[in-house]
C-alpha cells in the first residue's frame, strides 16, 4: 500500500512559519482578527504558547472553538480596553491591518497590551500590483483577492508606508521579513519584489 504524505502546516502556510520564528516557546500570545484560529493552533503546537484570539465573525468563532482555541468576540475597532497593559509577550495582527479603519489606534493598542507587536500585510508596492494599476485596474492577487467593489481592505500600504506609521506611533522596528509570490525571502528591492511583509516591533523606551 502506498503511504500518503500529508504536507506539514509550515509547508502549507509558510507565513505561519515566518511568524513562529519570532515567537519564544512558552510565550503568551494575543492574536487579533484570528479567523478560525489556525495561526494560534500552529503556534500552540510548534511553540507551546498560551494564547487568546480576538474575532468578531460568528462562523470563525465556532471554528476557533472546534480548533480548541480560546477566543473572545470583540470588534477591534473598539480597542483592546478589556486587556490590561503588558498582558502579553506578543500581540499579532496577521493580514488584518489593511482592513482596519483606525490603523494608528490598533498599533498603539498592540504596543500597550503587548511587549512586542507582530504585523503581516500584503505589500501594495509589489510590482504585479503596480502593473495592474498602470493598466488601469485595482490589483487582484493571491494576497489581495477581492475586487474593488467588494473588498474589506480600506487601508492598503507599502513597506515604506508602514515604516512611516511605526515612526509616527513611536514603534521601533526590530525585524522585517519580506516574501515573494513563492513565499521565498526577498532582500533585494523588497518594496518592489515583495508580495507579503512581516514586521516585529516594540515601543520606544
């Protein structure tokens, strides 16, 4: 009988693995806009973290429960007032930043309740996105899968835009990773060649 080889979660979701590399084992995590809890489950299984997710969608909440994830239903736009300052080692916002209305506010709240923040987002400066804009259309891609008329994304940004926001929010960038469409690291011309960006940051002392 032929053995069926199931790809690991890291192989299926290299963006999860990129975030996990920054997480110290045993850390306390808050995952904002956690979806179905897949990232938290991955971190629990690979880094032995203890974490909470924050999610507003009812169907995602049910999926979190099925995944064994501690989840709180809350609207991120309302802030994180239910969490005390310094409650977590890391606060994660994975591919949700572009859907936030109060972007500056959520970065500041992440830095209040967590020692470090981790953010990932699709890079609007990616060359394929630029080409679609030059052709007269809003970009549609793997990381930006929606059409302009039904997208939840309201604040798209480039690497340079996010780094300027960090400066405005008194956030010190500790590390940056950029991946291309094959989820391989990009070091040369990252704002042009990078599809997905990851940042780890903390508040200036």
